[in-house]
C-alpha cells in the first residue's frame, strides 16, 4: 500500500496534522494505540488567550487564536460530532490594586480583542471575588476524547488508521521513501508525544515531561463561564465539574496521587464557596512538554524522510491548529517552520 505520509500517533497532534494532510488531497496511514494517547485524553482541553499570574497574552496569540475555533468547527462538521465548547473565562481579582491595574489595561490594543468585560463588583456570589474580576472571550475548552474517538472512527472507515503497536525496528528506508510492513510512504512523521523519546531519531531532543492531574467532582453552582484562579473549574455537560490542573516535573510515576487531590481540593475551596460533594473521577497524564516550552516541528538533520510534530505540553488545543498549518508547509512545500519551534534549535 502506497501513501504520501506515515504518521505515528493519533493524539491531538496526529489528529490535527492528519486532517490538514487529508484536506490537501494527500494520502496517509496512522499507527496508533488509543491507550497510548493518555496525555491527550486526560487533558482539560482549555484554550485561554491571557494566562499566568501576571495575566499576559498567550505566546503567538495573534496567530493562534484566529485559527482555533474555525479549525475545530470544521472538524465538528466533518465528523458530525460536538466537542468544541466556547466558554468565557472569569478570573477573579485578588485585590483592589489588581482591579485598578486591569482597569488601566482595558485600553491596551494588544489585550482588547480578548477582554469581554471588567467587573469591579462580584460577578458570582458563589465565587470568592470581592473585588470583581475580568471576563475573557475567545476562550473555552475542547472535549478531546470525543474528538479523538470520532476522528478515529472516521479514519478507520477510510482505511487510514491501524490501531496497532508501532515498532521502529521494522522501519526501512529506500531511495524514494520509507517502508513499514506493507506500507510505503514518502515520509514519516512522529506525532506520538512522549513515545518519541524512545525513537532512535529523536531521543536526544530536550523533552521535559510534566505530570498533570485533574478531578471531576460533584458540586452545585453551574455557571456557563469557566472560573480560573489558582485552578480552573469547568461545568461539564454531564453535570460534573472539572478541576485542574497540577504540574509536576519530579513525580512522573504512573497513577493519580493523594497529594495532587488535596492540592486541587484546597485551591478549589479558596475559589468557590459552595462545598464539593465528592470526587467522582481522579485522572492523570504525562504531558509531552519541552525544556524551553516550545513545540518540536521539523525534519531530522540526517534522515531526509523523518519528521516530528510534537512537544505541545499543556497548550496543545491552542497550538496545533496553527502549527499544523506550518507543518504542512514543511511537508509539502519544504518551507521551514519558524526558529522558535524548529527542532534545528536543539539538534
């Protein structure tokens, strides 16, 4: 079987890139085991234009955010499924000084596209927000599991997905491409998250895995907005609330931890006044983050047919729509991605 591209991994990165490839009229085959996509499948899927303690615009916000909602809406239409949840994000102020500071930022042309409204009084009685807060637009979350499952079914129907374990030892190179079992392709792209660390081609890239844990809880108070300060709190369609996330660079053991559960519950109690009833689900994943917090895009320096599209960490939902278009430019046109994400900065 001859295809244009062989992709390894159908997590968020592999899904986005394969959709771009197919949209260009190119053919592909993906090797993927669904259980290997744990970092994508347990991610909260938040996309947020203004982040961090200092509330700064997300890196590349002007390029990223115009792509996010149209890209996932296009996938929804293709798959006949709903997974893009457009929601404002409400971030309470911690002091009158912070309130004044953000009132001053309200005229900043760089931030205005993402500001819905600044409140000087509490927007929600149930939230600890005596000084009001800021409501952000162009935000929301992605139901990643629904996206991955729907897209996998679509690929299986097209004969473009094999849910089998990838074995790099079986990969062979020919003058005009690569061969794996009965598949011949012009190039191979590693989109398999931390699995790339085990590849002989990319095991020297400076990945910095980060463990993240989230809770799904039962709790009254059902705002449409995502509440985000210290932790995020999302009202899910099933009535539960998702709370997260932790970040650990040191504890990378498999399994959820009591320490993380306590941390999330304590932060939630400082954010929302309503007592939680119980923790229904406690999940974890190991994110394929990088040491400089920038993704890995590019072609292997010595293997002409080997590429990588990886390392999206906790912001994959925001990053992959735009950067998958840059990766397509490399695969089809030979146009190198920008220096900040190009793997040549590391190899």
